[in-house]
C-alpha cells in the first residue's frame, strides 16, 4: 500500500462513529444547579398586611403669642432649637409695665391711707351717734364714705395685681418641652397682643404616628388590645437607625364611610428624635406572635396545579416535590404550617429545571441555614 492510500484509510477510520478519538469521552450527566436553604423554627409576628403608611405628628403644638403689646427687646433662642418648659424665649420692653405697676402701687398706698383715716372718722361718728350728738344723716354719710374707700382699695389692689401680671408677661417663656420653629418677629419689632404669632413649638418627646387600616382589621385590633399592649414600629427611606418602636394608644371612634378606613394613633418615646413631625413612615402593627413556627425563604414556595409545594433535597442529592400549607409572610420568610419539618433543606433557586427524582448540584452561595 502506498503512502497516499494509507493516509486516506486513517482519515476514514477517524470519521467513523466509535472511532478511537471518542474513547473515554462519555461522561456522566451533571445534576441541575440549584441554591438551597434549610427550614428552621422561629417566632413570627402577626402584622397588618400590607403595612399602612403613617403620618408623624407632634404630641403637642403650641403657638406662642404675646399677652401684652410692646417692643421685643431680646430673643433668647435660635430657630430650630430644642427648648425646655420654662425657658425664656422673648423679652418685651418692660419699662411701660414697670411704670404702670409703680403707679398702681402708689394709688393703692394713697387710698389705704385715706381708708385708715375714714375708719378713724367713722369710729368717732359711731360714739357721737350713740350719744345722740350727731344726726342719722351724718352717721350714714360717714359710714358710706368709709365703705366707698374700702371698695377703692380693693380696686387698687386688683389694678396692682394686673400691672404685676403685665410686667411678668414681658418675659415670654416656653409652655412645653419642644422644638422651636421659624421666628415670625425679631428683636426691635413691635408686637400686638394677642394677635401676633411669635413662634410655634412642637413637642416631639413623645411623638405620635397616625395611620389608617381597613375596617376588617378593627375587631382583631380591639380584641388583641384588650389582652395586651400592641407594639408598633415605624420605618422610612434612608433610615440609618433601628426602626423606632412604640405602642398603639388610640382608636378613632368612627370608620370613614368614604374610604372604609379607621384611623389609629401610636405613641413613640422618640428619645433619639428619629421621627420628625410631618414625616411619612411605613407602619408595622403587631397583633400577636406565632411561636416556634417553621419558616422557609419565600422563594422556596412554588405553585402548581395541585396547590403550593416546595422541592426538598433528599440524602441522595435528588429532590422530591412536597405539598405544603403556608401561612403568613414576614419579610423574606414564609410560614409553613404543614408539610415540612425544621432542618429539612429546600430549593430556593433553580426550580424550573427540576422534577421529582432529578439530581441536583448545589451552587456556591447556598446557605445551610437561614435562621437568624
């Protein structure tokens, strides 16, 4: 056989099925790649779903107005500053009030002296009348003069008290603990009582969150509230602190007929000032708590023709389709009421490639447990 014929024979042999180049190339089929997680038991709060949106409200709002008119001589705080009850906020020029108080005290002293003299005169007239040395008209005139001066002294005392109050009103103090808003009048402005608004104080420790829930939740809320305080938490976008926690303290006395919602109010200590008046927050109202309940990541639960199921990983690295009865969802976890035990491993990603008995290969990134 010449060289050309030999090379042709080798090429034909290589092209035939089962040729030497395919020897050992057959490999066993790899399992379907999946991510898995382990079912575990935990306590799950029963909450209003979907979470309502709430509106943060100050516990108390006070509009500070002057009780006496005059010129603002000094402002003792800055806009946005936290103030305590009794802190001095404004001083109104006290000189007119001081002059009025001095005049009232002087008038009181004068009329007290006149009353003292009138009492002496009346006592003298009393003795003379008893001795029938003065007429009834003269006696009555003396007594009425003394009585009139007693009334005058009482009026002077009231005027002095009023003048003293007006002098005290020259110092405007914070009626509550709160945060000051924007100033409406500054040093040198003339203010008129009681129309002008000087500043608004909002009390934020504690603070309220008002929110509405559909009326079908009302019986459950009232029932649970009779048994124990209902916990409430609030969260908002870009929050960099743990969700503030409070307590449900108010249920409105009527349901809004146009919306079918009932308004609730929760009280938060707000010690860290995380909540701010006017802010919108997502509210989590916890009615009760399920204890030692089996949960799995929500993506493990699938829906088929016969209901909901999960793929459970068997010891031989194959999967079985397990029907389950699910309960509520909390965060990224779903409660499994029936069909699954704690510690069993379920598939959470890659279910589209699976069927009962299919072998799987666990991808990196799977978690042996998702327990907190």
